[in-house]
């Protein structure tokens, strides 16, 4: 079942079309469909209009909050594809793409795999049997939350990131006890190792 288009989504697309008509964000669709195992395939449609391949992410857990981050990752990847084409160095099969801005610390690197003509897939650099880019997604979630500069959002992002990619967190201070999470989150620098 495909995602429903909301009024807000339509307004955002209209905004992008009016402000920057040559940017794909106003013209493409980011959608999802359920896979046989219950996970989701999140994908773009319409990038051929910009001479770009469509993108997909497979094996995404069916989580409403995570879907928002997947949309964001696909839009960032789309922008990177467009920029690299404009600079005369198009992204090719097996290239590595970092989905972070210059201000963000954690690398959100994905490998671009050409599945067939006109379709690229985003996967982790060390992808295992699950094709979902969990390490890149976890760092993308943390980087996104860090921009908000709110301790509660950073805590939510740290929890989501740890659920996505079960690796140890390192702390600049001692690990918190159950009662002091918010105080410690304000003081620590959380990142995936």
C-alpha cells in the first residue's frame, strides 16, 4: 500500500516548485510499499525528468518516525546526485555517498548500487543479509536531531538510532543512571562507534 499524500506534502511540493523550479524536490514522489517480510521498500519516482536515476532503500522497518528520516535521506541523496551531475562527475555504481552536511559530525555513508537501468539502491558500506542501511541511518538520525539543539529530541534520536543500529554508544561522561538521562544528554556527546 502506498503512502497517502497529505495537504502539507502538497504545499511543500508547491513551495519547492515556485521557489526553485529546477530542483527535483518539488516534482518527485517519495513513496513506500510493503515487502513480503513486513519491512518496507522506500523509493523515489520521477527523477528521470532530471536525467537522474530513481533511488530506493530496502528492508526499512515499518516505523512511522523512521519513514520521515528515510524521506530525508532520499532527498539528500537526490540533491547529491543532481549536484554531482551538474559538476560533470555523475555518481556511478558502487560509489560512496555521505549524507551529512559540513556541520554534522557523524558520517552517514551509503554505497550506491545500480540495480538496473535508472534505479540506484542505497546500502550500508558493510551491508549484510539485511539490505537496510542501518549504520548510515542511525548517524543520519543523530545528525538530524543534533540540529534541533533540544535535549529531548536528541534523547529520542539516540534511542531510535540504538534500535536501528545496535552498537555501543560512547560517552564523554559516565553512563547515566535511569533517573538522570536528560541531564546527561545535555552534557554528553553521543555518537555511534
